[in-house]
C-alpha cells in the first residue's frame, strides 16, 4: 500500500504536468486563431480543443487495448484498431461541432460513424472468411467505441460548447480549458478525498462485493472535497458559489459511479487493474474511467443551465 502511494505521488504530478502543458497549448491555439475565425466565419472565438484532442489521441490506443483485454476475458474480442478509429472519429466529430457549417450535418455524421464502425467490423470478419463469432466481434467493437469514444465526445463537446444568451438572464457560456480542468480536478479530487477519508474514517463498506476498499465515509469525504473544488471554480461555470458546489458534488459522485462501473468489468474479467502502464495507478482506464463517465452529466448540466 505504501509503495502504491509513493508511486501515485510520483507519477500523479508528472501526469498533471503533461496535462497542463497540453491544455496550455489548447488555450494558446484558441487565442492565436480567434482573429482568423472571426474574419472567416464571423464567430467570436478561436479554434478550441486542439490540446484536448491531442490528449485523447494519446490515451485512446492504450485505453482501447485495455478495454479489449477486459472484454476478451468473457470471449468478446473487439477489433482494436477499428474501435480506436471509431472512438477517435467520435471525439473529432465533437471537435468539429464548433464550426457553424458542420452543425448542419452533425447529427447525420454522428449516426454514420456508429453504423460505419459496425459495418467495418462485419467486413473485417468477412475478409478473414470467418463466420464464427461475427456478431460478437461486431457487438464488442461497437461497445468499445461507444464506451470510450461516446463518453469522450461529451468531454470534447464541453470544451467547444458556446451559447448565445440573447434575451436571457444567464451569461454566455464558452467552453474553455479551465472548464475541462475544473471537471478533471473535481472528479480526481473526489478520488483523493475518498481515499484519505476512507483510510481515516472508513467503517462501513460501500459495495463490499464489488469494491471492498470503498466506504460510505470515504464517499462522503470525496463528495465534500469535490463540492469545495467546484465552489472554487464558480467563475468558470458562471454560477453562484452554492450552485457550483452542487455541480461539483454531483459530478464527483457520478465519477465514483464510473469507477465502480469499471470495477464491475474488472471483477468480471478477474483482474485487479485494467493494465500496468502507469505505476501506482494501473492502466489508462483506471485513470480516465471517472472523468469520462462524469462528462455526459456535466454536459447535460451545462446545457440546461445555458440554453440557447
């Protein structure tokens, strides 16, 4: 346990440093392209999400391989490359929604990507002249694509989201690197609060059959920590302090549900971690499971709070 904690304290800051560098690049590109976007398309923002797209393209191959390994334990073998391409295409689809010209065809393109992944998996099986497990291969590939790419879509959509507050009391919401950083810090602060709170106060198991180390006391400490972090970022989401704290607490709690969902798959596959690529953390999936799961709910919250 102490060795794991040391590894977390060593590699955690290194991952944060890399994250900050790419998000800084993201903000820089947006600033540089703002004049061009205004002149070319008549919109008052630059190209956002370049750094986040780079992050997703870096982690999706390893995450796809780890998810495929979990599926394989139950004899579901998705085509990894197709699942990665499909996941990347979904994230890139969200990236393109910041352009008005793409918004006209966004729905049809989204449906095409999902169907194309299924058809590509079927054609891949036919190319091998194999009919056995064709349905399982197709289903596994689509599921892997939707689990990673579908959830990543919402994270990217938050980054490039822009609303028009015309005639409304709410201020305009513009997706930014700070909004993404807030969500990541809220979710990960929940993990930190739950870990230390559980070690200090944990008495009652949360779900003993699924995750024996998690406790109700740890969950409570994690949610309180997330609420405090959310309140500190109230200016980012243009909400009063208490609303931002509620947002942080809810997103933090949902991130824990995402962590439990991955635990469910790992228990089914009879493995402790999704991988060993990150000492102290396990695999890439062990790091991104909670923020990815929280992203759709964060997007829904922001969409309701800032209706165009």
